[in-house]
């Protein structure tokens, strides 16, 4: 799935759209997304001027965006309808950061459902660079609170 | 799965609830209301259900989310699904 379709699902835009491509989607099972990290990212100006490292919270954001795409594809949202797609609010995060992500890294994010309901869900996300796990998290989100 | 007695089940479920609500286990009596007494919200309830499913390898349907109002009925629900397993 390319960036045009991603933009129809995610309301986020530059500089806050953190998914470039969807590599794979299997209903009820998983979604694999790609985020290419370039040296031109806004946040590298300040985080940090001498040592560019992708902020962990933004890795969580990328995982959250991948999770929103998964949930929308899973619910078979009709993207041409005015109230679609579904927006999910992040309620809780359990995360672990294992390795810094730097310019030039291709971050592969795998999301799998832990528990899904009509209006909410718990999603497990694993981020890898060159096959090595850089972060993992469990995200809880709901359509409304 | 080996059969677990009710006391162990109650103790294990209490520790799941304690971890998610961040309330001390002693305050989680069988009758303490999850929402009013322990400050649980719907997302925490979902996390409790997901943890119970993971721990005992169960599948608990979404309808049971609203029925989990205190430890006593969480134990009953877990018992019911453990028996059906």
C-alpha cells in the first residue's frame, strides 16, 4: 500500500506522518509497515545537534500510526465515507527501547492484535532495523473515551 | 492445564487487577467496585481481560467487559471460561 492510501487513512501530515509504506496486511493477524528515517527529519535539528537519534516517543507514534492503519483495514472502513476512517485515541503504552534509531535506518514495524473489541483494542508492536529489534510496545487505544 | 483452586485463582486475578489499577492488593476485596472504589476505566478493564486471557490462555468475548465490576465476578467469569476450556 502506497503513501496516497496511507494518507486516506491517517490524518497526520508532514512533519508528523511516520509511515511510508505498508508492506503486508493479513486480516485479524498482522500488519507490517515501513518508516524510512532520513537525515532531513525535522527532529534531528534538535535531537541532538551533534548526535542524531530518533526520539523514542516518535517511534511510539510510528507504532501507533501503524496500529491505526491495521485497525482501519481490519474493520474494513469505507474511506470514501465522510466519517471514515476511524480515529483512535491512545490510552496506555508499555514500551521498551532497545537500540537507537539513526539517519539511514529503515524501521520495519510489525503490529499484531492482543485483544480487539468494537471500539477499542490492545496492539503489540515490534520495530526492527536490519532484523534487529530496536523497540517494542503494547498500545491500548479507543475510538472515544 | 492443571486445575487451579479458587484461592489461587483469586490471588492471581487480584494481582493482575492490582498491577493494572496500581491499587494495593489489600484494598482489592472481592466486593470492591472496580470503577467507584479502585478508579478503573474501560481501557483498564480491557487490559484486565486481555491479561486474564493471556495468563490462562482463554478467549473471553467482548460482552463480558461490562460484567467485570468487582473481583468476585472476575473470578466467576475466569472460572466459567476455564471450565469450558
